[in-house]
């Protein structure tokens, strides 16, 4: 019987996601796996996911180690499947394209390496190995050999990866010339525990806590968004008294019927979906000088996790769901997010995002756009406030339930008139009689 092999590739784990960090391998070379057995866990800025085996067979090769940063489409492992006729050679995981094999660092980035570059790993005088990509970045950024020696490696076997070099460059850019000179000579500015990084402006009593992989990716994504999009934020003060009264009136029956607690979020998602239908230019993304108007209305909802990180599960085709359907969908996604059970499809394809800092009794804020989207809604805390009401008998002051809404949007394609009208339309839908 002729044996066949199957290449397991890193799937695309969300729109705009190009790489992930291998958190844990559940198998080793030589193990026998069944179809759907978990192979490894991968983390991105949006999701942590367990990747199952698409086929049954024997693990013959594992090409990346834990904590390696791997591009979408890279071959993660090779499985010997048995009879080659039993599996289609065209079967692949959900990836955009395969990547060439080689050292882990060489697969991390799509940055071109000059044709004149030496593509072999070189051993430094100290005995450390540096990949061609790391060497190329060091040469481009004028990082000396002495500086390379000071960079702590987080790759396989303690090797310095692209991420380590980029993080070092970010720190170096914020440092003074004196600190840079000290780094070049290998002298730390402050005393710190072994393996910690040098920092500027600290004291010996300060504690240095290195970001975990997910936090690093979130940080990079947020900085990228601020650098790419022309952010502007508009706010309105919505009177949601009728919304509060409606929820109080129906929440007990809803829980008995659906088994789900009714929050305000389903109504907010519904209002956003309706407003996106009214103003399709907001449900868009930017590609150079092109505006991409999205066909589907997929609304992401930021969820805070117990480890302090964020994740944004997506309600797909939110405009096609009733409030009841939205309530069930939102509750299910939030529960899966907190249990780290979100599937790749649960965080893929968002076209608009809602972040609810009202959960923490914050009244308003200026959220950062979740790229490649063009707008994000911030929802504030609902509080009782005095308001002037117009009545047939004249103006009067009454206690109302009020909530600030803030919309951050990309001024490259959304002007103030459109952004303001869209935000007011959301408020109008929330204030409407139910």
C-alpha cells in the first residue's frame, strides 16, 4: 500500500490576521492522531484557538516550536495518512497559500531579503545563531553585533526572532542617546532580574513585566490602527428611558422562554445594524484609494477576558436577526469567548465593532478603530440624570435614563456630517418606542 502525507497549515483566524503564536503543541512526532484530534493551540490578537487535525494518521514532522510566530498558510506539521487513494491530494486547511520550508524566522515576515544577502544561518563570535531575516533587519536598522548580543531571544532554543528585534527597535527608538550607547556596550541602565529587558526612566525598585504574546499583538494592532486611520470621535447623549422600561418589562419572560439573560446589548446591536443599512458608507473599509462597501453587516462585540486581554467575536448578518435572535447570539459568543472556545469563524469577517465600557461604569470614551473596519461605537454607562422635557404644559425637569454614545471613525472616508448623522440615527433607534 502506497503511503500518503498531509500537510497541516496554519488557517486564517480572522480578517487582517497574517500570523499567529504557537502557544502549545498537543502532539509530538510519532504520535497517532484521529480526525478532529487537537494538534496545537494558536493565539492571535483576536482569538486563541485549538486547531484540530483534518485527517487521521501518524505525525511525522513538526516544523515549529511553542512560542514561534508563524504566518498564515505555513505548514505546521506533516501527517502520514496511509493509502494515498483515500485522501485527495488537493485537500488543505483553510489557508490563503502555502509557505516555503526553512528556518522559523525566515517564515515570519514577508519582508524581502536582498538578493545579495547570505541566506545561511551564521554563528556569532559568542556562539549565538542569527537567521538571515534577523541579520537583514539588523543591517537595515544599523544594529551592531554588540546590540544583538543584548537582545533576549524568545524563539526556539532561545534564538532571536524577528519579533524580538522589532520589540528592541521600538524600545531603542524611545530611549535617549545615552541609553542607546549603554545598550550597545551591553551595560544596563538599571538593575533587573536575569532575562528582563532594559528600560528607560526606571528605578531599581520598579518591577518590569514583559507583555505576553497576545498583549504584544494587541498593542501592535492598536498602534497600527492609529497610524493608518485618520481617527475622529463624535459623541451624542441618548435618552434610553424607554429602552430601560422595555427591558424591565420583558426580561423575566425572556429568560423563562430563551434561558438567556436579556441585556441592553442586543438592542444596541439591532440599532447599529439598522443604522448601517441607512448609511452603507460606514459599513466599509479602505484599500489604498479605494472604498470597499461591505455586502454583509457583521458586528463585532469586544469582550474583556479574565487574563486582561480583549477578544472581538462577531455576530454575522446581524441585520437579519431579531432582538431575540441577537440576544441568544450575543450570549453564546460571550460565553464561548470567556471559556476560550471561539472557533475561527466566530471572529472572522467583522465590518463594524461595538465596545461597551459602560460595563465598568465609565460614561464615555474614544475607542480605537478595529482595522480594517472604518468605525467603532463606544457605549457608556446608563445613569439617571435630570433632563428638560417638552410637554403640552410646557418645559419641565424630569429624571431620565441617559447614555453617552461615542463613534470613532476613519476621516479618510467618513466626514463629520456622515459620522454625526450615523451616530444620531443609532440614538434615534435606541430612543424609539418599543
